C-alpha cells in the first residue's frame, strides 16, 4: 500500500503519527508505553474528526487518491472478471470499465467509473470523466445483461462527464440522456453503489437503479462545489461554502429518498482499509440482490419507475 | 431615453449571449446590423424580417403561433417550488422564487398545455427562460412528467420546447433526479408508440439537454440556438483552447448528427403539423 496521504483536516493525526514513527525509529523498548498512549490518542482523535466531518471535508474524503475505485471492488468482491471493451461505434473509453463477473458465484454484469492513482494512470483514465463512448459502452453492457438475464451492479465515482470539444461533437448529452431512458426500462435487477464522487449527469448516466447504496463519506450532487461556487459567487475557491449549500452528503441525500442505504466506512475513511470497505459494500449488495431476485421483470421496471417518479419536493 | 436601443453586447458577444427583447422604438439587429422598427420584429414573432435572426420570445407568444386558433388549456399551473434545502447564495432560494413569481407570468420555469396543431391534439411543455434561466427543479420535472403521462393516457403526441440553462442548483440532487424521472416517462411513451418531439431553442444546455431535450423521435432546433451539454466557458477552461467557430450552435449540431432539422420559427407550425400527421398516420 502506498504511503499515507493525509488530508488537511487530518493534520493533528499526521503530527501524532509522525511522533510515533520517530519514537519507533529510536527502537527503545522503554518507549512502548508512550507509543501505546499516543496510539490510543490517535484513535480517539480520528474518531472525533471523522464523526464530525463537514460536507466539504467529506468531498475531500470522497476524492481521496487511495479511495477504493471500481477495479478495487471488482478485485475484492468478484471472481472470473472478464473486462469487455468498446462501444462498437467509436472507441473504448478508459474512464468507464465493465464486464462479466461472478458475485457469490452468480454471473452478473459489473460497470463503473474508473479513476487513476499515479499521473500516468490518471491521464489514461481521463480523471474518471467519461466521453460519450464510455456511456455507450455502458449501455451496450446493460443491454447485454438484459439479453442474458444477468443482474447489473454499477459503481459510481466521477467528477462528471468530460466537458470537451469531441465530447460535445459526439453527443455527450445524447449519450447520457439515452442511458437514462434505457436504464429505466431494463428488465433485470440494477444495484447502484455511489462509492466516491457522484458528479451530476455524468454519474446519473449509470445510476438509474432499483437500489442505490452510498458510502458514508461519498457525495452526490447536481454540480461540484467548485463549479457551483464559480457560478454563484464567480469564485471557484468558495467550494466550502458551496458544499454546505448543495448538501451533497449521503446523510443529506437519504432524507430526500434518493438513496436506499448508507454503507459505513472504516474509521478514517474507505482508503484506510480496502478489504473492510469492499466487504461492507458487498454485504449490502448481497442483501438487496436477494430481495430483487424475488421480483418479476415487470415488477423490476415498475419498481424503478416509481422510485424515481416519487423524487419531487414542491407545493401543490 | 435614446431613440436607438443600442446593442450593448456587440457582435462578438452575441455568440454567447442573445440580445434581450428590445424595448425601444428602434432595434439594431445583431444579425445584420440593420436598424429596424421594434414593432416590425415583434409582429414577425421576434424574427428579424431582414436576416432571420431569432430573438428570444415569450412562451405564451410562441404557443399562440403554434396552436390552432392560438388557444390552449393549461395544466398544473399552481405547482410551486419550495426551498427544502434552505439554499442560500447572495439571496435565499425562497426569496428568488417569491420575487420571480411576483414579477408575474409563470409560477415556475415551464408551462404545460394541451392544444391542437392542425387539428392534432397534443401535449406541450414550454420553458420560460425568464424564470430563473429556465432551470429545472422538482416542479419543472414534475410538470413535464405529467405532460408525458397525460399524452400516454390520452394517446396524444408530446412536444417539449426547451430554453434552459440546465438543472437548478438550488434543489441540488433532486434537480438531477428530474433528468431520470422525465427520461423514464419518455421510455413509457416510446413503448406506447406515441411521438415525442423535442424543440431546442436558444439556449438549451446542461441537464435539460442531457435528458428529454435530446430524446426526441425528432429533435428540431431553431436557427443559431446555443445547444450543448457543458457550457462554452467550462469547456474553454477545461481544455484551455479556443472553441471552433459556430461551436454548439444548431447548424454545428446538425452537421454532427445531433438534430434532425433546423426550422425557422415562422415555419414551425407548418412543419409540426406535417410531421405529426405522418407520425400519427393521419
Ligand atoms: Zn437582422
């Protein structure tokens, strides 16, 4: 595992852990009680910080470079993964991965956004921002899943759909819109896991599910805090203020009926323990999948329709 | 007060920002630079009689130009947005809603009606760009969904005439969900074999483009309308390049296969009448 990457608000923890390292490097055995004391101090501090994260801090956790990405979930939770490439029209978008795999031995279709960790991979994955061909690949796999009666599991983690010239020319809006319409009519179970950044339409385009699960420190909103700040205050640095206004945290969103369950993260965030995080997500998926398997194809379509149909707050 | 309504934005900027509906006696057209009687433009559905430049037009005026006898029945006019997130920027969302509603006109950014086009009864949802930039929150999504559901129930075609900056930030995640809600309703309309026509007018961007506005059996654009997913400014900042000439304009979308046709506002009623008749086998 790579070296720990601390977030700004983890400074107190970083300092304590540095001190522990120093003491350890001295190798003195009489230091061990002091180390133990510091260690428990770290744990308490971490609990305290992560129990009280602001929305802006959650956005930082959601974007953490070591947060588990789709391929990490696939590695921990699925077997026999065979990645399938391309939209059969233009190309293969590396910001979305997908393919056939087994979950608890059962064949499924798994699709998700994919980010990169080092500079080279970040560029290769286009920072997790898909072009239209990514969404069209996803749709091809969704429709294949329907054809062979396989449940669909998606992992959502993107800053948003890529805003580029080529993306516009090849119909970014059309690709997203078509996915929304077609996902609504799929006759197989769809489980959506929001694992990091749920960035607007670029996230929603693979997120029309019967069940939507969300990791504890993930965010999901109509626009990024920075984008919102740029529009409202003409100042992209007011992300903190915008994050509070947008209320993008899982705890905000569950109140509005947009998600079905919050999946807990290890203390200190998902990036600290991939095994624990992916297993927690896996057991939630297992539970919901078992429920959905009891439903007929017609019931699945109607259940999904009514779920999104009800997402309204207004005065009548 | 000057006799001439000056085009403050200038020719260059007219690419990204349309000149407001003129109030003065004379208007200098951003399309052809001619000075025209404002009344002459108004009588021509806000289209320049010299060069065909399309000014923005009020939704009810547009409805009059499309529907038989200029009449219709409105639905769901009483639905009003609420500030359920307590959203505040320079003003609170509630304050914005209240002041916009108080200005008269609509209670939200879309008007939903039933009317006939060349004797074909049709459900029409039309955006009011003057209401918070035509942005889509719960009310807009709900009203459009109800229009589609009325089309299903009455076996009528559905038309949405878009003019929108996209999803409404002040309702955050629920605005986003309107994209899924409206698109899911269109899936039902499609399965029922009923036509959906999307008319894209200046400007149609963001979450509106990335949902129902791009899902027409026919996508029809007005000339030179700005139509896109991401705003031009966002794209420029991301790629740090100048955008090509005519980028995200109707003609550019036609070239790239994203719209079926570009139709002048003056021809819209006739075109709709013809295609609706054929699609409904009349
Ligand atoms: Zn002119």
